[in-house]
C-alpha cells in the first residue's frame, strides 16, 4: 500500500488566520504582501549580515553563508568565549566582513544589506528584527520569533508591510520527518484527529530557581550592557545567564516551551491548520519570581478544523520529564517514546514522530501498518530557501506570516506557565485575556530606557 500526496506539503493560506484572530478574509488580506520584491536579480548573490555569531549564531551564519555573502557581523562578545564559533572565528572565516559589537550601529551603517540573521537570546529577537524590517532588510530570525506575544504580533505585521523575505529558525519545518508526518496526517490515514501531544526533555538549563546573591564584573571580552539590551538592568553573575543559561529567566528567555515549542508544536499546528487557541491552562508547581518552572504541562484548546474529530481539539505540551499518558493515547503501555517528539491520536490510528532525528514517523497499531509504503519527503535547505526568496525566487515556508501566529500560540503557553492552575481565556482580536488582567501584563514588555524600538 502506497500513500501519496499530489504535492509537497506547504503552508496553505488558511494557516494565516491565526494571527488575524478571526478578521475577515478581506481585512486580513489587506495586511499581507502580494509578493516578495527582489532586491537583486536571481543571478546575483545577496549581501548578508549576522547578529550573533557564537553558538547557534555560528550555525546560522554558516548556513546563510552557503548561499550569500557575509559582508558584516556583530557579536557582543569578542574573542572565542565558551561557544562554538564567536567573534574571532567569524573574523577569521570572513576576513573581509565589517565587524561590530552593537547591532544598532551595524544596521545604521550597513545601507545595502539584503538580509540579516538574528541569533541572539530571545529578548533581543524582536528589537533587532523589527529594526531590520523597517529598513527593508529580509530577516532570518531564530525561534522563538519573539519573547512576548505583543512583539510577535507587531513583528508579523511589520514583515507583511515590508514585503521582504523572512524565515524563522525552526529548520525542522523543512526536514524530512515533519514534512512526511504532515503529509500522513493531512492524507487522512489516521482519520480525524481526536487530540495531540508534544513533549521535550528540556529544560537542560536551570529553571525554577531564584536569582543568586553573588555578582561579579563581566569578562573584558563581554559587553554586558549590550547583552542586556532591552531587558531591565541587572549585574552580571558568572555561570548564571551567559552563555546558554539565560533561557530559563523571564527577562531573557521563554523556558523549555519557548525553546522547543516552535519546533515540536509546529507539525501539529501546521497539519491541523489550527488558529489561535481559545483557552490555555498550565499544570506546574507554584511560579517562581524570575524563572520558568522546572516541569510543566500546558493544555491548549483550539477551535476544531476540517481535520479534527470535534468542534474543539486539545493539544497538550509536556516538558521537564513529563510525558503523555500512553493509555489515554491508545498506545501499548510498553511503547517507548522519544525524548522529544509529537503525537497525533486519530479515530483510526496513532502516529508518533521523534524530533530532530531525521527518523520517520511510527504508526500504531504496528501490525496494521507493517509494510506500509508511504511517501517520504526530502529535507529542504531552510537557509537556502530564505536566501533564494531574497532574490525573488519562491517563498519561505516558515515566513513570519506563518511563524508569527505559531509563535504567538507557543508564547501564550509561556504566559500560562507564570500562572499555574489558572485557566486563561484568549481573545486574539483584542490581544488580551477575557478573564485575567494579571495575565495581560505578561503579554508586553517595556523596553529599557534608551533601547526603545519604534513599533513595539
């Protein structure tokens, strides 16, 4: 038996409904670009800059460099530091590229950029991205697209207005595992979907902790004030925030859900063509003052779609060692779930897909699908797709018109995690909760004086 699709899975226009929160089709269309203008001819190589060239920034810069010219880069830490790549490595690899420590200076001076990669801690995604978009520069911005729901809404609108090529850094969206998974679900092999789950073994950094009393002077190679950026002022503490451990802190990161949700919730959101959730509830220990919980379950309820079994559908996120209940998911009790993955429970079958491994989805009951020959979709170069769009060729599949609404959904769960046990009712049109003013306060961040960005 062979399961086929007529075409490669892509983002249909219906997925754009989430951001607009039920606006009419005409009203929503007025905010979307009719096409992506090309700054260069298809035969020219785009000029790119990078904000952040250490750690994931090193990966992103190299990924973009396979398809474009790195003409400038910026990083707040000179020298190698403790991350992959970094300022010195970038200077060695791209010796002709102009070098900066302040991204604001770089974007002010570099007048002919076609695109920029944004690979910073979460709290700086929106400020850098919004500034670049307002200058007509295409953006490849790491996931999550922003740290707050308000930022996500504003950046999404700005990208539509700018009409430039954008891509969020959830590269598995173009991977063989998720592309194949979405095709199986949308083909109807499982029947209508009753509920879905996503989970991660994160956090692998401290969460559920208090701010340490000890502080120290930052290393000479690190511009701490530039690292803080729009966040409130606080002293440096060695081994607490930079590098990597910032993810668990409200001021800088979005916790385990924000880190992995834009990856692992993506195929669920995509395959089911979901819109904005109606309610969100977090099951976790009492909230800490400054950090996300060590473990949590986030229960989302969404309006049903043509692909769901009911008028609503529940999608549950699990992290910190939590996993779906196998019995409730119609799976054998000896089923071994991957450390990170997602699951669709359908009327006729269940599918489990590991995250990030390149492995194919597994169908249950296994005996009924043994020998099934289903179509496998190849991986697409996520960076190359974006750079090609900068040249006016094609459209990125995780552009901000799709990634912005997905990010909003993820970040609503991050808000719920700050109020565990409190059911939140969401109004996407008004960008507020119907039943909780305190939760509204977590939707928006006031930037530090001197770091304000127009439009956010």
